């Protein structure tokens, strides 16, 4: 079949109905049968939109006029929503955001997994869906001869100032503003991407919400940081809870935020936070869930599905710094964790020690290599938890799960598409998908997080 010629061209303005949403939160409509994505629209709306990009089977367009509005549409609470790109759903009322996310999970199971009748619970949202992020990463640069700190304007490398981010904890915003004020006063030049000159590239702030400890990471273009003593002194005076100031040295030309080398300028090399009553050390490079109150909801749900009595052997695959493993350890006989980032595994071991937890083993390596080896060595867990990145689990890992034959598999996923694919694979291998609980970890963004319980069927 010769592919039909797209019925639209860049620059053209069309009228269309929006009937759904993509996984990135864009509204989806059809124009003469051709799929068109329009950001910042809502299902049920009729809009005018200007085509920006045309591909073989779909096009992107920019909203120009709303002819019919959805009752779920709200005024975006953040004034820079349209330019920033950090959030995708601020124009949708929060209860409707939650419904959209649940629908996305249902669609994935049906379309990708070919599975109908899976129980998908309503999404557990936040009571106050704002100021939740415990980590800020803010680029610094020049704008009209002054220091700017905020975000890159969409499609450009210009930094737009932002003082108060809707989804960021206000302590983090304030800490960034303090750094901004001080680097202006102390004449520490921000980095200029084009010329690769200047010093301060990014400021990262992390907060341990349950301990009040704050970490400031100054990412610099090379090891030079003039006036560092004065800067640290000012930050200590002005940032409540400051526990750690780190210089991250990052001389390379790349978009990656952090360089490899950390230099402790003042305080501790890591801050701490609690999930439940387990204590974690968080260093600049550690992966740690960014929404602490919902992390606890997420892990409680994992614990519920794991249904531990204290006798079980548990595996936590893709364990990061050991958060789930250690959260479950109090209810298990032994817990194995596997994670590919060696530093995270060291953190996990350190975190076990910090909490006096002895019956955990953390191994560094690819889960899809370590798990088959564990299966060969005869490790027979009762419960396996997996929490893979967006691409989901490798087949070797799923095969190892089947071989080990745990009663329950608890699948934590940040991508419904790969979750549905993996659940379908397992459903043909004696693991039935019992229920799915989505938890909103990232209000106002298009991200969807779920916990799924799969049970081994007794023959
Ligand atoms: N469960 C943890 C981390 C989840 S994020 C938490 O809740 O905090 C997913 C983790 O998988 C990351 O730490 C990433 O480094 C790790 N990872 C990615 N690919 C992997 C692989 N092939 N094998 C093992 N770990 C992997």
C-alpha cells in the first residue's frame, strides 16, 4: 500500500476536534483521518490550530483558537506554563488530570497488552497538588546583561527567570533566589552556552522534607569558583536548614546537568530524608523520588501488594539506592537488591547500615544479567518487586522471574506502555495481572506511575 499523502502542510491552519490525549499530554485529533497532536488542548474541545511539523503518519500543531471549550479546562495557575514546558497539564482541572491518567493506563492494557477486564483503580492524587518537588535544577545564564535563573524558553536557549515554580517546594525556590542574589553581588559570572565561557551553569537544590536538611550544588564550568568562601558564608546565613554545599565540576559542552566530580565546600557530603521510618542518605547524583509525600503512598501500596508476613525472601530489581528494599526489609526474612549504577548500590549498602538493617544483599549489575544468575544459584524469592526505567523489563529478566516462580510480582512502572507489554508477556507464562493502582507522583505533568500486582496461578 502506498502511504497516503498527509492532508496538511506546515503553516496551514485547520479546525479539528480533540478526542483524546497522547502520553506526553498533548491533545489528539483527526483531520481528514490524519492524526494531529495539539499541546494544551483537552479532549472534547474544538479548536483551530496551525500545523508546525508534518511526519508520514501524523502532524504537530499549535493551538491558535478555541472554538468549543472543555468543562475540564482551567486557567493555568502558573503564568509561564505555556513557555516553560516543565508541566503539560496545568490547563486541565486536577480531578480531570487524574481521570486522563487512569484512562491512559486502561488504553495501554487494551491496545498494547491486548488485555481487557484488568482492574485499574482510580488514581491516588495529592490533596494539595503543588509545591511537591524536593529537587530543583535551575540553569543560570545571562539575559539582557543580568543574571537569569529559571528555564530555557521552548525552542531556544534563552533563559527565562522564574522565582516561584508551582510544583517546586518553596524552600527550593528561595534557596535558588538566594544563590542568584549572591552571585550577582559577588560578581560570579553565569555560564554562557554559546561561548562556553563564564562559571555557574546550574544550581541544584535538594531538600529532605522530613529532616529539613537542604543541599545546594553549584555546577561550575571547571574548577574555578571565585569568592567561594564569601558565597558559602552568605548561603549559610540565609538558607534555613542548609546542611551541605557542594561544587560540581562540569567543564564539558553537553546538556547533561551534572559533571562527574563533586567537591564538598561546606557541611555534609549527603543530606538525609525519611520514607516511613527508614532513613536515606541522598548525595548529589543519587536517584531519589522527587515527590516525597506520594513516594510514601507508592511504597505503602507496594507493601500492601507484597503482603509480607516476615518469613519471605524478596527481590527488589532496579533498586536505585535501595529505597523499596529497605522499606520492605522490616517485614521480610531477607531482601536482595540489584541495580546497574554502582554508586547507587554503594548508597543502598550505606543506607542499610544507617538503619541497622542486616538481612539485605545489594548487587551491582544489569538486572537482566544478575537475576538469571540468581535463578541458577537457586534463589527462590516469594515476592519480586521490579521498578524499571521507561523502557520496561528486558525479556531475560521476565524469564528469570518466571523461572524463580515467586507467588507475587509487584511491578512499579513509570510507563504504562511497557508495563502493558510486559504484563501481556507474563500473562502467557502463568502470571495473571490482578489489579493496577496508579499513584500521581507528578501532578500537572503528563507522567503516569502505577503499581501492578501479578499473581502466579496455581495449576
Ligand atoms: N526503585 C528505586 C529506583 C527506581 S528508578 C526507587 O524507587 O527509588 C530505576 C532504576 O533502575 C534506576 O536507579 C536505574 O539506575 C536502574 N536501572 C536502569 N537500567 C537497569 C538495568 N538494566 N539493571 C539494573 N538497574 C537498572
